[in-house]
C-alpha cells in the first residue's frame, strides 16, 4: 500500500484539486497526508467533497496558517484517529489486506521552536506507550544536522541537539538506521517531483514482512496500435523465430522495453503537452508567424492522438463496447475500470471451517485447492461401455468422425479467430484476439503451424 505526503502550500490554488487527482491516479495511495492547507470551514468542506477519498480528518488553521488533512480510502484501510493536535494527527491503521495494525503520525511542525518542543515531547511519550509498528510522516521543520539542508541560509542548531535526533535516539538508533537504510535501498521511498508547490510530494510504499509482490506480466495495450513504430516491434519479434511460443516471449520483452523508452506514459505526455499548446497560442496571438502556425498544427495533432490513445487505454481496461457510449468518454471508462478492479480483488476468503482467511498465501492455497476439487474426481471406478447395449446408443457416423479428425484449413483457423471478440479478456500470454487479427499478415503462419501441431499430436 502507498502513503502520499504533500505540503501543498495552500489548498485554495486553482491547480490544487487537479493535482490531487493526478497524484492519486498515478500512485494509487490508500492514505494521503496534505499539509499547510491554509483553509478551513465551509470552503475546506467544499474542496474535500470533490477529492477521491471517503475518509477524512482535518486540523483547523492556526493563525490563518498551517492545517493538516488526513485522507484515506475506506476500501483499502480502516482508520481510527486517536488524537489530533495542532501539529499532529495520531491514528491506528488497519490495512484491509493485512491482519496487523500499526500507528501513523501525520506531522506538520510549527516554525516556532517552543511550540515544536511540545510536538517532540509528545512523540517521545508516544514511543514509550506502545510496541506497534509506527510510521511518522510529514514536515518536521527540523533536520538532523546542517548537511541535510540545501540552499538558503546554513542551518545552525543553536538550541542544543536537534529534536529530530533526540526522537531517533528514543526510538532506538539501530532500529531507526535499519528502517531508513532499508527504505532507501529498496527504493520504497521517493519524491514525485514538485507540482503546484515548492515541496515535492513524498511517496512511501509499505509492504508486510514476507508479503510477496506478484510479478505482473506485460499485457498488450490497444493504444499501441496507433503508434507508427509498434509494427516494427512485432516484425522484429516474429523474425526468424522457430515457434509461436518463442516469438511471443521475444515480443513481450521487446514491447516492455519499447513501451518504457519510446511510447512512454500517455498521461505524463498529455500533462506536458497542454502547457506547450497554451504558450504557443499566446505567442501566436501576440505575433503570428508561419512557423508558429505549423507548430500549433503539429502539437494539436499530437494532442488528438493522445486523446485517442487515452480512450483506447481505459476502454480496453473497462472491457466495454465504446460504440455504445460514444467517443472519448474517458471518465466513464475510468469509472468502469475502478469498479471492475474492486470487484476482482479478493481481500479475504472463508475456508471450509467457516473462518475468514486474510493471509495472501493461504487465500491462494484455498483458491487452488477449490479448483483442484472442482475438476478432479474422487471416483475410483468407471462404467464400461460393455455394460450397455450399444445398438440403441447415439453414435457419430463414419463421415462425421472423419470430419472431426481432419486437419483444419488455414481459412477455418482465421474464421475461428475472427469469431472471437477482439479485445475481451486476454490469454495467459497477455495478448488479445484483436492483436493476432491485426497482425495476421506477420504472425499468421506461426499461429497456423502451432494449431496444426496441436491437432497432429492428439
């Protein structure tokens, strides 16, 4: 699960809501901590109603400044707020996919040393009152030493040792160092880049001890078909490949690299392209030129292509016929995708004893054993056809039997493929029927050879 922490420097900015939605879409946090909101009351309530979180706890302003918003998704976590003060929200968190609760402290330290002293004393007291895992996130307005500060006036710790250092010593030097080093080495803690604020959003990825992150194989995306270079990836994968299986394996490796290095993230590209178009149009209004007009047309075509790719992206994931709902209805497709994912996610399952099982490995074992029991028989004997009179039984004619054992023709194989819906659920290889139909002129022979081999071996 992800925790996103952001000092937004004011929630009244026009870009605040769109930035929150973008960060949520990109990182899918179960918990988000927003600091220095500088807003409260009815105006804050109006903004909070538009954010994609159903769990909310806020700290009101102090002297028309500060403010902390603790936001969470109820379908991912249970949150029980224990205390809330001007500089901290302390809560017990229970991730729905995990049986173990833990503490979360959301911090926004006061710029005044005397007030910040109260925060440190409280955190040190809390550390002595529990033995739960504890995550402390936020803006401490403090550093361990002067080397942690870049730019501006040098940090001079002239009021004794850093209070952050004191908190570290209370929690335990070795524990603190082990946790921080592990986070940095695993790259589970990173900055998302500055957006709409001079503070970077911080992303913390949390995983249970022993929890396995299942590797997800790359899947074909319909939007790739709109890129002029994608066919070359397919051609290279199927070139000189002796079998369909090897060609598909090669294609998945090539497509993964191509998607990262060439195709890129369509949402990031769209976000970068819009300011360029707006700036170009302002320049055109001030001083038109043939070059600017040509560049505007080029960027407009690129933007239209991105819109088509975005529509294909969400339509494929929602598995809804786009012809029923019109073009570029990306909001509809996005909603359908989120709903489908929630329905498909198994957080816990009941075993044969009526107990709810939440451990990931145990849930997988129950599902596998259920399918094994479903498709295996416990009968140790079978009924022989010799026990019946064969004369009255229905049987295939000799001609029908001959037709069933005949090798399928190339046309029959293509017709069978064309009868499938092109972009329904993909196969275990991550490829849809529409992919094979679109590139049949490249890979058709390998598919035909594979099917004929299967028929010949049966």
